[in-house]
């Protein structure tokens, strides 16, 4: 039996989804770690979801990603039935 390993092709894209809520003290270090991945940036998409943060999480993210086109901030605008996440 042969083990199958899926190797991304040049046209494949990998998405990293990061959920963040009130993470102003930790989000920059996380984003720095993701930016240091040894994976081709043209094949990488990083989506950071700001889930109604009441601190400066969104501002920290915006500042960090301004020169990283493969990273994007997505703001969650409303909550459903008091559920978060």
C-alpha cells in the first residue's frame, strides 16, 4: 500500500484562517510567525477575522499587513443570537 501525499502545485493556494477577538497583545507575534513560514507567498492567503474586538486588535492587524498583500483583515460586523466565533 502506498501512502498518498498531496503536494501543492504551482497553481494551488493555501489559506490560513485566523480568528481573533481582543487579541491586541498577541496578534502581532502570531502574524509575524505566519509571515516567516517557508512557503511561497504567492501561493499563500492569510485571512484574519476580527470578531467584534473592543480593543485595538484591528488596528494592530491593519498596521502589520499594510505591506503584505497575501494577508487580509475581515471584520465581523454582527453577532448571531449572542454567539461569538
